[in-house]
């Protein structure tokens, strides 16, 4: 991660409460996530340009349940739109609300639709 940042690539967004970092979301063009593109569960079903991916949320444990993940998600949508992304994808857990990739309900509440499901996760997408 440090190498990516040092090369000037933006890999996500931070949430602050004053000067304190309380959360982070990974959001970047999908092709920058090589493991994701190769994954049998998450790889794209067709080649597309302009698709960004959210692959991780981190919210400070004492601050969970305060809506920080929702704020981060909307900020990620805004960033992808500003960078001319055509769509934003994510890979939330179907059941676990505290999963590092987010939970399905959060994404559905923010305009994402289920594209397909795996055993424990969904691939969700929001057109931008």
C-alpha cells in the first residue's frame, strides 16, 4: 500500500472527525486490483472500461454504528463520478454486517444493485 501511495496513486479515502482518522474505504479503478480481476468469484464477466471497485472498509471499532461507513460509501461514489467512472462495483458479505468488504444492506441502501451472488458474497454495482 505504501508503494502505491508513494507512486501517486490514490487508493482510497479517509474519514476524519476533526483531526482524528475514524475510517477508510478502498476505492480505485478495478484493473488496479489484480487479485480481484483474476478471482473466480469476483472477476468481471466481460471486459469493460471505467469500472471502479470498492474492496475494503475500515471503521474505528469504537465508532462503528455511527454511520461512518455510509459517509465513506457516498464519498467513494462522488470520487468515482468525478474521475469519470462508468460504474462502481463492490463485493459485500451477504450476512455479516461487520465484514471488511461491507455488507449487502449498506450497498442496497445506497443505490447499488446485485449483479450476481457467490456462496457468501454478492457482486453489486451502481451505474454512475
